[in-house]
C-alpha cells in the first residue's frame, strides 16, 4: 500500500514537465500489481521494459471493467461505482479504495475550473442517476453540494415545479452564483415546460438521453437550451464510471483536463496507432489519479484532440453500449 501512497503524494505536483515520467512509473507499477492489466499487456506480447514513452503505453479496453475487477494491489473497496445503461446491459464497475481520495480529486478539479464551491448554490437535475445508489456522478455532485454549505443547494428528481420556484427565488435574492447540473433529457424537459430567464446562471450538462428520446448533438442541445431558458452560459462535464477524474468544457465546447489527465486519439481500425491533432479518432485517456485501478483506458468515444490538449466528444463507436455521461451522438 506504500506504493499507492507514494503515487498519491506525487500526484499533487504533477505538471506538463513531469507527466510523462509519472505515467511511465505508474505503468510499470500497475503492470506489476494489477493482475488484469498485466495479463492484457502480456497478451499483446509487449515487453514492459521497452515502454519508455507515452505513445508506447498499452491502453486497456474500457469493456474490461464489465467483466473483471480492475484493482491495483489488493484492498477492500470503500466504494463501488457502476455505470448506467439499460437493464439488458452488463454495467461496468469501478472499485474505489479510498472515498476521501475520490472526493479530494473531484473537488480539486471543480475548484481549478470554477473556484470555491462555497461561492455557489448547486442544483442538480439528475433523475436517472438518483434512481441508482452507486452512481459516481451523484456521489461527486452530492459532495459538491455539501461543500457549498447552502440550505438551498440540492437534488431534484422529477419535481420540476419546485426547481422552477427555487430558481426564481434564488434569482431575486441575489445570493451566491447558481449552477444547475442536469442530464440532457431532464434539462430539455425542464426547458420545454418552464419559461424562465436563467441569465447569469451556469447550466452544467452531463449528457445522455437515457432512452427518453433520440440522442442529440451537443451543439443542438445547447442551442435549444439557450433559446428556451435565455441562459447566458452552458458548460459541460466529461466523466465516466471507469475514471477517477473529470474534464470540463467552459463555453467553448472543448473539454480541458486537470494536469494529471491527458486525452489522445487513436485510429478507429488500428488501436495502437495515434492520429494527428485535430483528426477524428477514438479517445484514449490517461488518468493518473486512477492509481488504485487502471490509469490507461481505451474508451469507445469518438472525438478530436487538439494541440493544446483540449478535446471534443463527437459520438460513440458503432455497436458499443449506449451509456450516460456525455454520450451525445453525432447524426
């Protein structure tokens, strides 16, 4: 367990200059101590000692989280998150060794992008996630709500009239900044049924129609919300059950990562070949905070990664499972 603590301590100081060395060290540590990842790397006939650069690290398919317990070292889990999906889908599971570490990571990322949570009132319209007790998104937002320290912050399941009245009250009271988190279908339902001026508020959309209608392109979603709610700012959060960290898109539509997270794009038909900046590919993610699990994940999300490290999510690979958080498909 000392190895885990050592990497957690180093994580606080990782930056652009140290990212590569940290990644290589963590790769070797997870190869030696994560049985599933070790078997996967060996199945590729890769000599771990030959891995000396980011482009040489093998990324584990995200589907492995459905069929295996992905753990680095052995420990009793403090939390077990499960992915969303229909009842016919086998959910992914992410075993969390230390819930406080997860809270620290998610809150520190939020603070990097938005400042102290105490400056906000956070309202959460996440009905599909609230119906489950093992959602990483609900767990994270609930912690952010606690950090606001406000009696006005809270979740809304399907009581849209109550949310409408709460927003009207908060807008006239002028206390703190207001941020409304919402899954796509719930935000659209709210916008269609409640004419409201939400100027000077932040809408944080987390994606996903959850089977309540056709998936919608993010730009179209934002256009509808801008028109119906007169909102001045729509942001997006990118996270998934299998990751420990989150990325945020602030106005521009492009997601930005914390210093310990990096996204790359690979060829659709060649998982070991990266594509040039700005070209469409399938996203690989290095999440160095995923120390207890696997930090190197090959997702099923289509996207583009730019020279400054920002990325866009364009959709999903064909025949891959439809899931929640930010899986808005291109048409």
